[in-house]
C-alpha cells in the first residue's frame, strides 16, 4: 500500500515533509485539507462526512450533543464510507468546514490511547525498530495508532473478539486503550474540535499499516504506566489528616 501511495503522489515522503512544515491550526482550513483527505483515501482509509464545531457547540441539530464535531452526519456512515477520490472532493468542496471520519474494521483498525502514554509508546516502538504505521494526535488528549485490520475475516466464525473492542457508544468505558475495529470510527486528520482543538497527523498515511499485535504489548504497558502515575498523583493530591 505504501509503494502504491508513493507512486500516486510522486514521492512518498512529500506529504510527511509538508506536514512537518505546517502549524496544526492551518491544516484544517486551507488547501492542505483536501490534499490530506485525499492522501488518507489513497492509502485505503474509507472516509465519510462528519460534524464540525460551531463555536463551542456542534454543527448538528442535537441539543447537548455528547460528542460535538466527532460524529458522522449520516446514520448510514458505514455504507457511505469510501476511498473514491471524486466523491471525497465533492464532499470536501461542498462542506469546507466539515470534519471527516474513517470507518474502522474495513481496511484498518485504530489503537486509541491517552496522549502521554501514546507519546511514550511511540518513542519506544521507533527505538526498538518496530514498524509503526500512521499516527495521529486527537483533541489534545488521545493518540491514534492506525493498523491493519483484524476485523473482517472471510469466515465469520473466525471473528476475532477482543475485550478492548471500542464502539462510539462505549468510548467512556475505555479510558485507557481503545481498539476501534468493525462498527467503529475515528476522526481522520485534519479535523477541528470545539475549543480550538485539532486532530493532526504525527506520521502521515503513507506509512504501511502494521499488524496491531506488534504494537499491542508496548501500548498496553505504556497505558498501564500512565494509569499508575495518574493514580499516584491523585493519591498525593488527596487531603490527609494528621
């Protein structure tokens, strides 16, 4: 997939080079937005339109939207998700403010971890020489590791269940590691969130999607360390009586 993407874009590292020279707040509202969306689609990530921030609220009509600017605009997002260049161009140009989600469990999964744990894990993975695919930072508190999918076996009896499987409606049940596979989605960069937060690539979509199991041990360990440190901080902050 990486070589094919490189042929289409001219040089494989061009997008990563471009990304390193951009400020995150610029990527969602200039000509680079469409370029990045098409790059994700060319790498095989199926996209669909999503809501976007309207002030500190969501662009959808739902009062008190629980996931402002983070959800698809259509209930049919799974069937609408596509890598078709012409369709994505139409969507992007018709709704220049819209975010986009990518449906997981079709061609890719996403391992979603707290930001601090993700940064630590990424350093360890790269230092260990482990193949790491695309990685994004989301909303200032999460890091997304894009991997090959284990969610669409040819034989449904071989469906690979995981207690970490995460669906949009169960996000709060997984404060540590979340595994987005069949039936779930994540925002794809570039995206904007209320409060001037963004979703941006750390490593672009031209990187080959790795098997999720090759990342899982280090990600799990980093999340455990993160949870332990947070618990220690909370205990230290708790008032003690003499």
